[in-house]
C-alpha cells in the first residue's frame, strides 16, 4: 500500500513543480505559435488552471519570454495573484507543520 507521506515527500513535490512549470511554460509557447499562425488555440482557462495547480512560475515566465497574454488582465494580474496565494499557502502549511 502506498503511504501518503511517501507521495507528498519533498522530493516528489519538487519533481511535480518542475514538471508542471515546464508544461505551463511550453503551453504559453505553443499557444503563442498557434496565435501567430491563426490556428486552434489553447483555452485561456487551461492556461490559468496550469498556473493554479503549481505552474504559475512557468506561466509567468512564458508570458514574458514569448510576449504572450501580457495585455490581458486575467493574466498580467491573475497569474501574479496566483503566485502570491501559492506563496501564502506554503507559508501557512509550513507554519502548521513547524
């Protein structure tokens, strides 16, 4: 039986965060390229969900590296708010554990 302590080990959480941030970064790149070619796009809600589930650093990096979604308030305000909330969540969890 898999124990929750093993699933939520720091090592596994770091691996998850690296992967989800790479995915969010690449999603911004793919969506930018599709926009330039006037093709099917990734939904904004999907990009925001990627940020919300831990890919916020990758999403904001993708926004500014690829100059994508930087004019949309949902992104230039929303993603930094998500990052702040995630930091507060980490601080809150850390204070409970310690």
